């Protein structure tokens, strides 16, 4: 029996198995919900026939990769282009050969890192093609099925000059953010939810959650953990696992977190 890759169409989590799995551990976790009519898993050949990769340079040197139509929860994969090498933070559900060719034209990828398990996507495709090293916070290693992890880390891990991973926990125990100092951007994973205006990148409200689908807010200790990490970083824009918040900087995030520390746990969006 040959080992193969299978993706869950309900959440986008990839597993390595000998045959299609019976269930998906990410769907069964408290942060998600199982599919109403049973699981469906696709092989690489099947997903390649069902979705198309899309990519766009959203800020100078920051490329966003998605698939069309959306599969599962639809995480965005970012490729950050730097002179010392490129970093893929968060994984799209799939990268077609054409997407990989485009990434090669940008200089390939030196490191891959998901903020948390919902965002691992098909980062394994980038490792297979470019031999990129995987960086995962140690608390989230239990969720890794398809990535090879040469760089497990604790609280903080510099990948390249000015590109540093910071452990923040909360939504998942090992959740981490990537700070891009030169661009003043923070890739926050699911440690923030941004409500967007029609232009698709201007935020009008912010919230935080433990489990978005199940409507579970963070505890006060988790919010305090976020605050400690956010307040030490300089940024005036964010990229979550799903969207860009061009007008969301440190002041806006700290205002939300300070409010959450004073009120009953909630995931109601706070207007900016
Ligand atoms: Zn799943
Ligand atoms: Zn998530």
C-alpha cells in the first residue's frame, strides 16, 4: 500500500494515509463541526481537477494564493518575497503546478509556517517542490500530518532578518503570528477576525474567538496572552488567515483586547 495525501472538503485539512480516512480530526475538534452528510476526501489529482489556483500581489512583495471555488473554510496562503529568501506563511487548500511555477519565478520558498492547524493547507506541496523547511510551534506539532518540521520553536523564532514568528496561543495552543517589520504588517492567523467594507480590505469591526463556527469566545487569560504579544509589536496593517485589514494597527487591536478584558467573554465584533 502506498502512502498518499487526502484533503477533507469540509475543512481543508490534509492527511497522509494509505486509503481515504474515515474521519477528520480537525472537523471533530471543538473548534469545528463535522459535515452534515458524511465526509468526502479528495486526492491531489481529484482536487486539481476541481479547483483552480489564483494568486495576486496584494502589497509589494506579499502574494496571496487562494483556490476557486473555495474548499472547506478557505484559508489564504501568503508568500512573502524577501532578498534573503521567501517565506510561505499559511497554506492555501491547493497549489496547482502553475501556482508552483509562479512561486518558482518569485525565487521559490525557503520556509513554510502555518499560524495554526486550520491554516496548514497544502503547504506540503511547497516543501515537495522547493525543499522548504517547516516551522511549527511545539504545542501544535500534534496536528501536523503532512508537513516536515525541521524548525520547531518555543516563544519566538526569527526566520529571516525582519521576519519573526511569535507564539500567541489562544485559538490553538500553538498559534503563532508572523511579524514583517519592514512592511509594518502582522500576519495574525486566527488571533483576530476582521469585518470588511465592500472594498475587501478596509475593516469596520474586529473580534476574537476560540471557535468561530461554534461561537466560543476566548477566556480572559487567553485575551491577556494575545495582548502581551500584540503590544510588543509595531504594525499598521494585518493579514488574518482569511482576509487583509489594511487599517488595523496595534492601537486598534489593543483597544479591542482592552475592551474584551473588561467585559464578559464575547465574540461580538467591536466597531472600529
Ligand atoms: Zn475536516
Ligand atoms: Zn482557525
